[in-house]
C-alpha cells in the first residue's frame, strides 16, 4: 500500500508540473552549444582564412575563428551566419558541416560543444571587427597567428582531412 501511495503522490506532482508548464524546464548540467566558421576565400596556393581578434575574455586580444553561442530558437546554420556577420561584417554561404569539437575542457567558461562549418564569403567586402570582436582580417593559410581555444587543433584536423 505504501508503494501505491508513493506512486499516486508522484503522479499528482507530475500532473501539477504539466499544468504549470514546468515539465522539462528543470535545469540539467548540459554543455553549451556554439558554432564556429572557417571562412575561406581564394584558390590554389592563394587561399585566405577569416579570423577575428577577440575583444573580451576569455582570450581577449587573441585571434580566433568567428563564432559564438547558438541563441534559443535559432538553427546552427542561422547562428554561424549571424555570428560571422556580427563579428566581421562579411555575409557568407555555408559550404559544408566541417567538424564538431566536443572536448569538455576546450573552453575555460565550461563544457562547450562547437559545430564547425566551412563557408565562403559572398562578394568582396573587407571585414571589420564588430560585436565582441575588436578586429577582423584575412590571413594566408601559411601565416595564421596563434589562435584561441582549440582553434589551431581544429584547423590542423581540417587540413589533415583536406577540408581546407
């Protein structure tokens, strides 16, 4: 009888949560989801990658791939296009889903999974730093500076797999 009473009590609690709309809203210690863009222009031996200089911590003043967190109600594709436009002023076209970075310690702010896209710019507009990027520039693939987070490892992996 005691187990029956516990089950009834549990069902009543769940029913109250459903009526209040609280089901599924409990906090879970889940990773954050972000996007990063590998924006390339040029061809053959003359290829360049678009990078941003971070304007805030972590890694303030260090170059990085443009990107950021996905906002609620936004697809990953929408997020990467938005982040690149906000941080560089460059409109892009997605070419392919390039990789996923998921090491729990890759971001000092906490466990962050990043979906990485390969993109091409639309047009010839020059980048400018915006939003949380203090600068944005094209770099030759042979002249990439030290990068924030695990972005150097990401680019090495993409080169190894002939994506860039």
